[in-house]
C-alpha cells in the first residue's frame, strides 16, 4: 500500500499548485487585523473537498459579528479508516497574517507565483499554513482516489483564528464541542518545524500578553512638581518588570531556545502630542513567554508586588489587562504520536528527529490541557510571516507522505 500511496503523491504536483493558487486568492485575515475573516476560504475548501469525493464534512461556526457572515468557520473532513480508535487528526489553520509592506514583495501576495526551477510557490499563506492544508488533503486523497482505506480514521481540521489566539478556533471548539476529540486520538499540527524536518515540538512556553496603564497628573513641562509624570513611572515599571520577573523566574530548560523565560516590553502607545507637557497617562505592553514549570498565577503575583512598589514611589496608579493567557502541558516524549512521527519523518526525510519546546503558541496548547497528545511538526522553508513567503513543492509532497505513514502504521 505504501508504494501506491507514495507514487500517487509524487504525481500530485499540479494538484498542489492548484490548491495553493486557489487558497491564496482568498485572503483569510482576522478582524483583529482589519480583515473579514475566513468564510470565503472555508467555503472554497468545503466545496472543493466535496467535488473531489470527500463527503463527510462538518462545519462548526463560532459567532463573530465583526467577520463576514458573522462567523469564524472551522471545517472538519473525515476519511473513515478500518479502525476508529486512535484517530489521526491533522490540524491546520485557514487564517493568514496580512502581507505587510507591499514594496517588500516581488509579486502580488494574493496571486501565487510558481517558480518551476526552484519548485517554489510564492504568496501570502503558501507556507503558513497552506502547506499543512495542502499536504493533509493530498495525503487524504492518496487513499480516496485509489479506493484505499487507511488503518486509522483520518480527521482533517481547518481551523480559524490561529494567528490571533484561536479564540474563535481551537479554544472555542474545546470549550463548546465536547466529545469532538478523544483521549486516544493522535494529533499532528503541521505548523512549525525546520529546514530539515527534524524538529518535533512537544512543549510550549506559557504565554502572557499584558497592557499596563500608568496614571499620574498632567502638567506643564516647566513645572513638573505640579504634576505626576506617568511616563517616568511607566518607564520605571517596565524596567522593574523586566529585571524583577527575569530574576524571580530564572530556571533554565535546554528543550527550549532560548532556554529561559522571557519578559519583554514591546508596544508603546503615544501619550502627549507635544514636548512641553508632562504626561498624565502612559501605556505600554509586554510579551511574556514563561517556562511551563511556572504557572501564570505566580507571574501575576510578582507583577502585583512590583506594581505596588512603583505606585508608592511615584504616587501613581497602575492598571493592567491581560489579552492573551495560555498555559500548556507538555506532550510525553513516548506518546504514540511522537514515536510514530519520529519513525515516519526519519523514513521520508532521512533525519534523526529531535524533541523540542518552543516559545510561540500553537493550537496544541488547548488540546494538551485536556489530556490529548499533540506533536507540532513540518518541513519548512522558514518564510512564514515574511515578504515573498513561499512553500516548496518537495516539502508539501514529503509531508503528505509522512501523514500517510501515520495513517497506515
């Protein structure tokens, strides 16, 4: 069976180009990034899969009044196997990030340019995450088009909202669709990897994204004693948070790169528009990526202590808000999905896979927290979110072969 599957995949280059081209034509950008959402892209996928003989399709729409159609769709396609325990899920996301500065692109981000010599497909989303979408579909079709049945039932999930936190995607599915996922399921998320295809992600850092508002009293620049400089207090707060949190949570874990927790001040909002005014309000943001051994509750306790120190010193008030908080349990190194993926990647790409943790967040966190083992893996050109993003045909087809091996072994 393996030889027939691999031969069909090797002959599916035109199919990969077609799918990447059609998917890229349909921008699927979150309303949080000034887009309309994923509906058009989802409808295309749904109709395309049905036209190609995949009949078992379900839609789970998360309500979002800001998006086209008022929904953020999540699509699931099922290819029945000879056994339905240990179902194999391949989970990709249909949303993409905006293209950024147009002048940095050498072609239209929404029109695929196929470089046949380099076997590259250029366009926004071609790698992140359409490579995962296309490779999983080609793997599924390698069975259905030849009348073959996988050993395991294959479930393809195409989720919304991964790029802006999965609130309307995986997080919503876990919270609102109980019974959709089973403890014995094996989950591959083809949304992170390396140039060789040897890195298997089994753990993620906890994530805290926070907004800090420091409130003082506005005054004339020549009379600072009549006001309370919120910018000065906010700046001290940012430095204290960086130093204090880095010192308090200083463990190292070689699975991650970097191997420590990070507490970075990032975005800064404008305060007063002129030079000669003491600002009465100041706002900044922090991106915190914390080793899994530290719960986010302990981070917030330390933040409250530092916040109180700054309030007392400068006579200001500090408020903060949390707009992303994710904790993730690790997947066991000997979990079935990890062991089988290790073998499959080694066979297809002739690599010795390494188990790693990452600082970024994926859909895996939501599933790991309910006891479902996940592995995040793909062979990537590492162009995601960049101008002139591209996917390699060889990676699409190679990843499809890895998926078929997971389905039959």
